[in-house]
């Protein structure tokens, strides 16, 4: 009759203690890229940033995103590259990131999402900055 029986295959279930954290105790880099955004960005601004990051590739499209608010950034994952939208967010990153991690990572400072929406030169600076991150994110 041409019927193929299907069975649900189940493997061993990983417990919560076996999960590898983004930053282990040795300080090795597990995250490729972290994006630091200003708090309170509009949906249109976040959509623009998301589309720009996804257009450049999976490393930036799936990057961890942090908002720099009044309380700072909190726990920042160790990464190869940081994309920072705005000077105030760069200062918050500098206050919260250890010096050893900061010196080993590539930090890209671009305009705020609001400026990128309105200024074509800011869009060019964002794209040129993402191009400079290419070798870092590819592991070169």
C-alpha cells in the first residue's frame, strides 16, 4: 500500500547542569558578537537595526542584544566583537567591561538608531563598520 510507519525517536534529555554557559569560568570567548543598543528605542529603530544586522550575516543577525539604560548594562557576555549604537552606550560598555576583555575584543562604535534612520551618511558608516568586523567574525 505504500505506507511507511513512523516512530518518534527520543534521545537522552540533557539536564540543566550540562548546559554550557555563554561565558565559562576560564574566560574563553563563546559569543561571536554583542550589540549594545540605547534603552527606549522605537520599534522602527529596532527593526532597522535588526534588518541591517541580519543582512550582514548570521553572526551579527543572531548577536546578543543589550540595552544600556539607567542601571547600566548588567552582565555583559565575553565576545570577539561589540557593536555599540551611540556614545553613551559606549561609555556604559567601558564602565562594565573588564579591561582584559576590552583589549582583546574589537569594538565598533556607530551612530544611534535614530540617527541611522534619518542620515544617509550614518547608514554608510554602519555598513562600513560592519564590513570591518568581517575578518573578526569569520575567525581570521
